[in-house]
C-alpha cells in the first residue's frame, strides 16, 4: 500500500519513526511534511493527507499532532475520509474492522513511542470486515442534502426515525 503521512510541529518529533515503521512493513510512503518543529497550522496537514487518500494517490493515511484531535477533524472535512483518532489498540482495530477508517490520527503528547508503533501496526494490518458494516460506512460517505434534511427533521421531532438495520444486514 501507499501511505500518506504528515504531522504538524507537535507531531514532527515522531513522524520519521512512524515512517520507518510503515516502510518496515513493506509499504510506500508519501511524506507530506512538516519538516521541523517550527509552528505550523495542523489543518493544512490533515487536509493534505485527506486529499491524498480521498483522491486515490494513497490507500491510507496517518496524521500526527499534539492531541490527535485537531488534525483528525481537519482530515475528516475531506469527503471520503474516515479518520480515527485513537490512543489504544482496540480502537485502532475497530476503526478498521467496523468503520473502514482510511486515516489514523495519533497523539505525540498523549502516547508513548511503543504505543504509537503498535497503533500504526494494528491500523495497517487490520482489514475491514465488510458485511453489515459496509452499509453503515456508505451512509458516512453519502451524507448530503437528503440526509441533512432527514437529520434536521429528526432534531425537530426530538426522535430519530427510520434508523432500523435492514434484516439482510443482521445475517
């Protein structure tokens, strides 16, 4: 796989190590920066990785910032990106298996190196389970005017309607 990797200034100290792990697993890396600890705007790096993945230049992406949150929010602004900020292996696994997450967001400040390395490995090794999850991830990708209208109507009613899982998805 080709993996897009980027970090802001807070994530920069571990970015090279993340890239080394990705390459050691046999993957190609598209390094989108940053190149030092000079303060930068994390959204620009989240957007860049998101576009690389959504546009098909890379199959997956990894972003790193201080908390993992801001850069994940930025990546998720790109249509077709499902970026998961995770801090422990089960969340990384479930993000792949159930949500088909295509971008992993890591925290340089909240996780030690051993945990970061494990999260990268779990994210890149875990497949998407498909099945009943395919229908739900498609809903994430297809959110548009019709879905927005329904969501706003549900808010007005104070009740979500029509959210039952189709029987064929429960098999």
